[in-house]
């Protein structure tokens, strides 16, 4: 399974490291010199969670980034998961 958040759709991104050596000019040196570039990956902090959705009266198991967990805390589980397309809208019960 890929390391992707089901709510925010964030996944692993690629970037680079820059290796530098030398003494900075501010410290009396001749400045920093770049000695290499290497590829690296930035991985998303994905957690598998069972979230209670009170409107449905049931748990939903999802793989979420920690940012998505904060979004659920702020906006609520039902609206967040509904907007992400992970659950279907519940039908209101008829009165009578």
C-alpha cells in the first residue's frame, strides 16, 4: 500500500540535499562551497486510524496524515470524510 493520505491525497515527495563545506565569510572564512547534490525523499507521516463517526453510528478505518487528523479535530469526522469521498451521505429519517 502506498504512503498516501486518503483525505489530503498527500504522498511521498522528492527533493534534494545540498552538501556544503568551508567556513562562512561571517566567521572569517572564504565562504561555503557546494560539494554535492543528492536526491532524497520527504515521506508523509501516515497513521492507520479507526475514527468514530457519530452521524453514522459506526467506525471508519482510514489511513491519514497527521495534518488530516488535525483537520478532523477542527471540522469534524463526518464533513471531512464526506468531502474526501470516503463515506456516503446519510439520508435523513422521515418524520411521522
